[in-house]
C-alpha cells in the first residue's frame, strides 16, 4: 500500500469523496473479526464511532496506533473517539503530526545510510 490514500477520485463528471469507513480487526479479510469501528470523516477530522470488541477484548496501544497511521495516510489533522473511563464519559481528540518530507537522496530506493 502506498504512504497516502487519495480521499477524492474524479471519474467523468463525478467526484467520489471518502467520508465513511468501516474498520475490522481481522488477520485476513473475510474471516471472523475481533473488533469493528465506524469512522466518519468530516473535513480534516475523523471520528471513530461505535468501536466494539468481541468478548470484552481490550483496545490496545497497537490498535490505537493503527488508527493513528490510517488517519495520517488520509492526510487528516486529527481524530477523536469516545469511551468510558472509570465510569465517566470521555471524548479524546488526537492531533496527527504531518509526516516529515524525506530528502531527495532518501527517496532514492538505492539510498543507504551508514549508522554507528
């Protein structure tokens, strides 16, 4: 997969815009999944809605980072999600850092960097 995902596709007189994504936690598409989330995209933000895990499975830091990387790939500025912590309703907003541009030499597939 490329580093970026195009959120807009122009076909003839129609422009298709990515606005909603269903995310499944699964080793291979089509197999039973352990978690599901709906992601709604508005402008440069994404809201993770309806995150449900199977059998009370925890939403891990690796899971969080996967959503972070997906948001980054879409070129979004932030994402937010709602959860209950210690019985309190909490909404979290996460700012997504823009990836640093690599130098031209580093973009060369034959680029080698020596480290000590």
